[in-house]
C-alpha cells in the first residue's frame, strides 16, 4: 500500500476511530498510541500511561503526545498482549507498515498471523524461510519475531463466487486456495478458533498518480474497493471470531482531508471512505473497539518512490506533522 516503516518522530494520537486534526504517525509510535487505546477499552494490562496535552479542536477530542521511539526501533508497546492473537492483513515484505505493526505487537507478546497478497506469497514465504528477513525480525529483547502462520489473501474478493475467471486462471494465483476474505476468516477460525486484534494494512490505487479529473471510473472504484471496502469486508468476516474486548485498526492518510499533490486516482476519497466506515461501523457488542491511525509520509518503498520528490515530501511533513519531521 505504499507503506513505509518509520521511527524517530513525535506523533499525535486521538480517541479511537476519530481522525482528529490529522497529524501523521509512524507505525511504531502509532502502535504505542494504539496500545494505550486498546488498553483503556479492553482491560489489557498496561505498564505506563500516556500524557494528556489538553483539548484539540473541541472538548470531545483529546490529544496524547507520545515521544518518539529511538532510531534503533521500538522498545515495545506499553501493554502486555501475552495470550492475545493478532491478524495483520497486508504484510508482503519487511518494509511496510504491516510488518512494523506486526513487530510491535509481537514485542508486546501477541501471537502473529498475517495475510499476504497471493501474488507475493511465494516470495514472502521463501524470504522468510531463508532468513532474509532475520535482521528486520529482531525484537527489542534480541529475539526474532515469530509468525505463527501466513495466509494467502486478496481482500478485493469477499467470497469464491466473486473471483473472475481470468483471476482464477492467472498463473500468479496458481496453487493458492482459500484466499478470499470469507475463506481466510474461516481458515483462521479452524486453525486458531479466534483472534483478539485485527489490523487492516493494505490499499491499492492503480491510477494513484493521475489527477482526479483524469481518473477513470474503473480506477476510482478499484481504489475504493481495495483501500476502503476491504476493511468493511474484513470486519464483516473477522468480528464474529474476535474475542470480547478485541480491537481492530486501520491506516488512513491526511489526503482524506487535505489536497496532497500526487496522491490521486481516487485514493483520497478511499481514505475518507475508510474513516467514515470506521466511524459508522464501531461495534458496541462485546466491547470491541475500532481505531483509525493516520500514517506519515515515510521513506518511500521501491514501488512508490515516484509519488513524491524528496523536497515535496519534506515540505508536506513541515506542513502536516507536529515538528515537521519526516519519517525515516
């Protein structure tokens, strides 16, 4: 999803699911805020408290300023997730937000399950098996993050009936099975019974570099489907197997509220829809909570470096982050 692992920045966290005055967060620091949020809502054991910085915009919005993780990485969430199980949708390498979130949760004691885009599955599993990710798997205590199971996942399709014949016949999907959202949820239930944390860390905009008025209907709807409705689908199928007191998290971006040059193709609309979906679908049953975190403009990956020039990224961060610091 054009996601980047970032550290070394001050960030701002808001009440669960309310995208307040949209500062932008790096994944490890953002997870600290998320840890505090789910600690408050679920009763998980916490080892520290966040500091209130007073009201932001209105009395109903509170800001919590959390100091940066060190350049060497997260020191672990201020929460004990031992015995909890997390499913992170959108982990295909060791360079994205999904990976960074997985590490933060693992460092806090959670059991990690990941959903990997089907065409990237073989490369990801091979790299994991051959130790290519061992350096980036290191946790604060020196151990390596363990992934209990990797599931093939394409969150654009809810059920097997939704998959077009050309996709079924595509060689990139050959040999994979049970990879629609419904099938993955059922397989996780059969394998583990339940989860406690659900993370939506995936998005796609095939025409992201096009201005809105040059975006085709197909490209626009594809961005909405992959980047927004995929979260709705995950909630539909995973909430029934989420334990009482569980929590879900999705990643948004400041383009949902402001014009960001180069972030087109319907992606800004998709992020706005994602936030709206989170607000409208908050589950009151069994004290399950939902959280929406705005990510920063981090170090670009090989697939997305062309979206912003370096000077544009620096300028945007100066305008939209608390201290004008770009994620690294």
